[in-house]
C-alpha cells in the first residue's frame, strides 16, 4: 500500500459505523428533531454495502492513533463497563490482560479518558493496587476533575481527604478543580470557604477559575462575593476578559457604586475591549446620574463612532441626560434624530418628554407633546394622563388638570394608587377641602391609601392651620399601620411652628428620631426660626451648629474669612465643620487647602481635625493623601489614637492592602495606643475579608487580653468567622453570649446563625432558631427565609422547604424569583429534575414569570441525571413561553451533551442553532470539543480559525495538569483552630 493511501475498511469497521449511526439516529428521533433534518438512514445497509457507500462518498477514515495500542484497548475496555450494572463489574478481570502493558503514565491516561464517574472510581481503585502506582497529585487531580463534572462532590471531598492522608499536597490545579466543581453545582458557601482555605495556604487559582467563580456568583445575585473575588483577581494581576468586565460593571451599577462602574469601564477600554450597546447605555446613564453630562455626551458620540447604532433605549437615556443638564434643545434634537433613524417613539418616550418639559417649566411645550400623542393614538395608558395632570398642576392650571381625570374616568383608567394620589394632590393645591376629603375617603374605603395620601391631606390641613384635624388624621394613619415618613413629620413641625406650638414641634422631632429618621435641614431651620421668634436663642444656636450644611457654602466661607480678619483663630469645631462641608460638596481640593493653611499657624491642628481630614481623604479615595496627612501628624507631635487606626485600617481594607492594615495594627500596639471596640471590630473585619482567619482569631485574643468589652457587632463578626472556619460549636457560643446580653441578637445575627446551621447540615437547629426569632417579635425578611430554605434543601428536606414557601406567602413575605431559583438548584443537585420543573408552573400560578435563569436550572437538572431529551424539551419551551432561545441556556444544553459523551448529537444542536446567537469564546470551546469527540477534525479546525479571527484562542487541554510547587501543609488541613479563650470576659 502506497503512502497516503487509505487502508481498506474491514467488516468489523463497517459494522461499528452502522452501530454508531443507529444509536445517533435513535437519539435524534428521541430529542424531537424534525424528519427533514434527519441524516440519511443507514440501518438497512449490510457491511458490504456500507464499505461501498463509504468508498463512493470518499469517506475519510481516521486511522491516526492518539495513544499506544494497549492504552487505547484499555480505555475501550473500561468504557464498555458503563453498560453493565455496577454490581456485575469486576475491574480486576477487565484489566487482567493489560497488567503487564501499562505503566504509571499509561494508567493516568486511561483514567483521564474515562467519562463516567463510576468507571473512573473503579479503575482508580484497581490502579492503586498495581506495582507501578505511587500516590501522585496528577492522578488525584484527574479523579477530582471527573467527580466534579459529574456532580459527585461528596466523593470529590473524600478523595481530597484521602489525598492528604497519602501525603500528597494539593496544588493550584487540584484546588481549581474543587472550586470549579462547587461553582458548577452552585454550592456557593462551600465554594467561598474552600477558596479562603486556598488563599490562607498561598495558593492562587488561575484566571479561568476566577472567571468561573465570579460568573456563578453573579448569576446567583451574590454581588458582594463576586466583587470580593474581582478585587482578588486584580491584586493577583490576572487578566479579565470582556464578559467579566461587563458583569462587574453591571454589579457595580446595580449596587449603587456608580463611580466605580465608570472607572471599571475605562479600565476595560484601556485593556482593548470594545463595549457593546448595553454597556454603553449603562455608563452613559451612570455618568448622567453623577452629573457628568459632557462625558455622557462624549461617550454617546464615541458609541456612534464605533458603528453601534443607538436603540430606543439609548435615545431615551440621552433625553433624560439632557433633561437633567437643562439642555432641553438637545433633548428635542435627540427625539428628532430618534424619529429620523426609524426608531418610533412609543408612549413611554413621550411621557419622559412631558415630564422633562414639566420640570423645566415649559408647560406649553408639554401641551404640544400631549396633543401630538393624542393625534398619534398613543394615549392608552393612565401614566400619560397622570404625567400631563402633574404638569398642569405645577403650572397652576388645576381646573385643566382635573378635566384630564374626568377623561380618565370615562375611559376607565382611574385604577392605580398613583393616579388617585395625583388627583388628591390637585385638590390639595387648589385648597378644595371638600373634594380632597371625598377622594381621601374613597381611597381609604378601597384600601389604597398610603403614606403619600396621608401626606397630601396633612399638607392640606397645615395650609389652613387645621391642627386638630391633622392630629386626628395622624392617629388614623397609625391605627391603619402606616408609618409616618420624613415629609409628614416635617409638615407637622411646620404646622406647630406656624401655630407657635414650639414644645409640640420639639416633641415631633424627638418622635422622628425615635423612629430612626434623621431631621433634615428644612425641619431644623423651621424649628430654629421658631425658637428665635419666642426668644429661645440658646436652643436656636445649638440647633444651628447641628445643621449639616449651616447656611449656604459661600456664606459659611465669608463668616470664616471675617473670623480670621478679626484676628481670631479657627477653632477645631469650625475647622471640622468646614472640612466636612467641603467634603459633602465634593470640593476635596478646597478642604485640602484649608487644612494646609491650618498647619501653617502657630498651633498645629488638633487630633480631632487630623482625624477628620484623614477620614475625608479615605472617603474621597485619596488613600495616599491620607497616609501623607498621617505622617505629617506624627511629625507635628500629634500622637494618633484608636479612631485614627480604625479609619486607616478600614481604608486599607477597602483598597485590598491587607498587609498595610495589619502593619498599622501592630504599630499601634507597639507604641501603646489604647484601642477601643470600634478599632478592634475594624481589624476583625479586615482580617475576615482578606481570608486571614487565623489573624482574625489573634486580634480577638488581643481584644480579650486588653479587657475590651465586645459589642454586638463584634459577636456578629465572630459568628461569621467561626462559620467560615467550620467551627459550629464556637459560632453557637458566640451567638448565645450575644443573645443573653442586654442588647440581644438582632436579625443579622439570627440570619447568620441560621445560615451557619444550614452549612453544617443541621436543619432542625436552624428551624428552631427561626422559631425563636419569630417568638421574640422579629419579622423574618426574604434573606432569612432563603437561608432556612437553603438549610432544608441541603439536607434533602424538600417537603419542609415547600411548606416554607407557603409560610412566606401567608406572613406577608411572598417568595421572589430568587427563592424559587434557589429551590430549583437544590432539586437539581439532588437529582430531582421533575420537581425542579414543577416549580416553573408553580411560579406562573403565583403570578411570577420564570426567566432564563430558572429554565437554565431545569435544563441543567435534567442534564445531571442524563435525561437529555427532556433537557432539549425544556430548552425549546423558551420559544413557546415568549422568552426566546437564550445564549446561556443554549450553552448549558450543548455542555451537558458534551459531559455525557453525546458528541454527535451535541454538535448537530450547535450547528442548527448557533446562527441564532452571538457565539462567545466559551461556546466556541465547547463546540470544538464536541467536534473532536465526534471525530470531526476538519470542523474543529475550522472553528479554531473562526475563534482566532474573533481575537480569541483555543488551548488544547494537556494530557496532564502541570504540577506546580505547592505549600499545602497537611497539618493545617481545615483543622479546627485552637481556642484563644472564652468568648465572654
């Protein structure tokens, strides 16, 4: 046979091809693929016909071997045992022909090539009995990866313990396998605990593992944990990809950290990643909220320069930005551009324009827009009428506003509480007590009166000095269970002050504080003026100095200048007041200049002033400037105190500079600074956040040695600390000490302790603690309910979990989509996909609409137990429910086919549907592995070329994980820490 010539296909080879095609066709038919998409039927062909067919169609039979013949034969032999019942498999008999042919490396290859966890386990047990075997991190890591993919986390944990007992130290690769397994099967708390254990031992996961963990935590809406891992990733100087940047920007924006979101966006651009429309929209909106309108405009123009066509949402965002900036002409131009581009403005956009013109006082322009909406037939929602009614009311055209409500009543649009409140507001503004009272009584009878309703009526009574009616209304309000807000308290203060009832006004302010509300400057100003009218000047002056911003900024500066010109010195109180005032106005440089001028005086600033300036630097994220001020303080002979230490340790921790925080604590101890409870709490949190659990225990030990009384916050931190250490006994002890104290345990402590019991597999204790909390009068929130539900689900007590769902609804805390998602995940991890699917229908019955995350959980649940046809069915249901086929669900579907070795079927699904999605790097990687598994080398190479063309790369998985120097000490393997003393003094 000449070189390059294809060898003839034997009868056995033809039969094998026939068998493969038969099984492939059966799988396709079972998955519901239409008949016209089925491949040609080969079932009826004989081996001779098959050889002829393959010859005629130039079948490229691949004879290239990856491994030696004995290794390939051993791989096939072990794989064939998957079709047998586990009790009938004797691995010694299966491997008997290969005992003399396989060395240690060959056995590791056979182990790596196994796709079933049972076969891998049986083979590994046989492997350990062979002469060439010696305990190795390679073999154990391979087995950990197989268990992790199959969801056998208990076996993986047992294997890790066996590995340590055998004297083999896990490295970053082994730890990464465990982290990916916990992430894949959504064991979030265990994931974070294991991650912290790795960090304590100096092991750093790879960038891929970090990305997996962050994406998993983001999907679970555990944003703070995802941000913590993000900060660690940046500290380790690992490179984030586009998806990771997009996720972090979304999290920061959702958490209200708008400035950080903008900075991350800039870092993303600097790293060479091109944002998509969604990211542009997010940051344009964020810049608008920050008042940086020029940057919003520049980013909007840059977006169009990059060739991204603005959508209706982009135009709406820009209209709102222009509205806030007062550039109403630009907003109108944007609306015109939107219409020219073919993006038809809907009722929502027009409402935004009306609201914008109303705020700007351009009432006639708002009327024109409203008439245009009427002409276009867009007045179908009561919000449009309500927006216009508000504009007319602000313009003083109350009669015209009331006409709109008559139109709404004719159309049956007077349905929402907001509409009724707007109608009531109109009557209040025109002073029609009779009509306002009628609307109020109707709302009370309908059960739609809320705090806004009562506020409007109290404002009406204040307008006419109807003190008795206002007081009776307040009593009614409290009887109905509605709590007064800042606006209502302010209205009463104004009413009493105008009626010269100063003592009652003072009592209202005290009631407000008792309810946990802070009086604003308007309330304090009204009370201060009332004190002045009756000659109570001392109380008026005291109230003045309590104001957050005393008068206008310019007036305060003039007052300060006059004080200096008169030869007086700036007292500490005034200096602190001005520094804080500059800080709240965002004028950091002015605060810095004032502080520098104070240092040039004969008497340097006091410690109080130094601490204020250091805190302002930390708040403004000027950490280096804070350190500079700290150094200057020591040069001027001012000794820092516990407050200084607490401020700087907190600032160091936020920036991830944990070593500097620890160094400052040691320095403070060395020079004899008397640390207080706040400083110790700050240090405890810093160590906890950095993963230095031993350091946290040492700090607590020092706190006890110094005889510092722990606060409630201290015990709350300790519960979290002992929970992370897996020391349930000490966590319980900390909780009991807190609970028996005068302060007692609050909702946060109860929530953490319930979570701790859940992680320890103690659902009964978690339930008992929950009942105790309710007995004490605490009302559980959704987080606490979810923690208890998670405890039940971890223990497989699904009946109790379902009862808890009913209990949540009955007690006024109905389960959200997050609660159902958590329970679906638990069902999936316990091999109950049908129960997970039933929750989809239950959500719809309860008025909740499942989204892609819920369907993804059900698809994954069916994939876990190998029911791929049901997973396909759920995936295609996305179309019928109106969600549409989604990329994440598509990725899960093809991935479970890959995990179960259904390469050809998975490839066909990818091929049929990939055109409907923007394929990312991960999905390309899955597709390449499917092609390789199905023997489609040509298609795999084509995909790699496409991947490279998009700026990505595909890395072939090496046969062995490369061992790295590891420092995992077996003596420190998750062992309980030694006691540092009792929890109470």
